[in-house]
């Protein structure tokens, strides 16, 4: 018999008419709020020459986390921007050593052995790839370590280098098989991360088999097959071949979205944590339209700021007369005025783009995914105990320095 005095039991709701009962997810944030926050913090970042971006990311994460409610209880993000700044500086020192010393050695060997620098550049690029995977794992570890729900911390065990070499092997297999084993890579990399994830003293486990993700590739495969066939067999009707190929390119884009959404659904529904399981029902079609309409609206509005930037650029290179265009207000500006106008238009375009992307793409995606999730068998949550705090002084510095895995 359930304890009706337990607040976590009282907040149980039914996710769907025929789905399991549990703690339903929801997202309570509004579009205008995140747009204003992203625009304001973006301005501060520009005025501080990028230094404020660590505070910007922290404030945005706190807003997103607090807007996610599971069973009516908000998540918490307790990351410290000073941790991010310190971690970034540590990563920059390490990468400076790599770029300055390792690349110098590679360049010397390349000229000595191959009489050119192509080999040095190639080896330098290959050497950065493991760091990319290493940084993405550590970024995930930091974010989980600074995330709480019901005041219980999440956590991720150390294992960044193990993830890096596994990712390299799986990517090599995927490339060699022309993408046919992409689901295999998706499953095993997610399993590596999930099996090392903790909620309090409860460890998560990724169940299922990698073959269950094969069905998620159906739209990608069909779009490629039909589009390729139309190109090969369309010599007598190039117009129709073009139309079919264009339609298949849109279909292929939908297939990529479908694959990501269905993989998230299948992997989420096959996770468990000591009796706690999950039920997710996201809509690939809904996610596809969030991307299509969201980026369409974002691009249209941001392009308004591109027009004065383009006109200033034409004046700067003296092409207005050649194009038979005349904009007296712009042509009358002195050189320093043109420079200021160009800089302001440039930053305005990207500031508006970032704020609109949060309002029309990122936030709707969070709202959809949160609303599609239910935590099932929530009675076991009451037995979860707190875990020690993960100091993790370097934060997500490598991800910040390499610009990977450190987004919202």
C-alpha cells in the first residue's frame, strides 16, 4: 500500500492514456524569458571580450535546469563560473604546450623525412581527435557532477581516456563499413557513459542490444537508395531526377533527426537504476519541425542585421558604383564610422542569432523532450542516498578550449 503522506507519491501522474504511471516530466520555461537572458548575457560577453561567457553559460544552464520538472520537482545546476574559467586556463596551458612543442617536432620530422609540411599537419590533426573525445567525456562528467534533483547529486566515474580510445575504434569501424554499423557505435558509446553514471548512490545501467537501433536508420537508408537511384537512372529526365533528389535530400535530413530521436527514445527506455526505469515517447516529426521552423525564423530575423553589414562591406571595397547602387547615408560615413557600423552589425547579427536560437530551437527541444519523459517506479527514489561531491577542479576546460561538448 502506497504512503499517501509521501510527497513524491502524491505527485505521481500518468504519462499517457495507456502508458505506465510515474513521475511525469514537464518544462515550464517561456520563450521570452530565455530570449532576454541569452541576449543580455551575450551583450555582457561581447563587452568583456568573451570573459563573461563562463557566467553566461552558467546562468543559461541554471534557467534550463530549473525549468525542467519531474514529478513537479525542478532540477538544479550548481556549477561555478570561476571553476569554468580556471579549467579553461589550465586547458589552454596544456594545449599551448601541445601546439608549440609537439607541432614543432612534427614539423621538423615532416620536413626532414618528406620535404614538406603536409605530413605534420595531418599528424597534428589526427592527434587532436582523441583530445576531442576526451574533452567531451570530461565535460559530461562536470555537468553531471554539478546537477542535482531532489538535492541528490548526479555523477560520472572517471574514464575519459577509455572513452576516447573506444570512440576512435568505433568511428573507424563505422567509416570502414560506410556507416552501416553506426547504430553499433551509438549504443556502445552510450552504454560506456551510462554504466558509469550515478544518481546519488544508485548506478545507472544501459540495457538492451545495439541491434535494436537498426530500425532507426530506415529513413536514412531509403532516402540514400532512392536519391542515388534517381541520379543514376534519370539521364532521360533530368528535371524529375532533380526533383526526386531534392525531395530525398529533405527526407535524408528528416532521417537524421528521426535517427537521433528514436535512438534517444530506445536508449532511454532501456535504462534502469536499481528498480527505477524510464518511459520516453518523443515525436521525431515534432523535433524535425522544431529544427526546420526554428532555424528558419532565426535565420530570417538575423539576416536583417546582415544587410547593413553587407552594404558597409561593399562601400569598403568600392563596389557600390560598379553595381549601380547608391546609399548616400552609408557612402557619407567616414572610414572610422564604416568600421564601427560594420562591427556593430556583425556582433548584432550573432547576438540576435544566439538569442533567437535559444527561443525557437533549444528551448522548444528541451520542452518537448522533458514533456515526453516519465520516471517509472518512483517509490525506489526515496531510498537513494547522497553521493560525495566531485571536486573536479578542471571543470570542462578542455571542452571550452576545443569548443566541443560544452554547450547548453
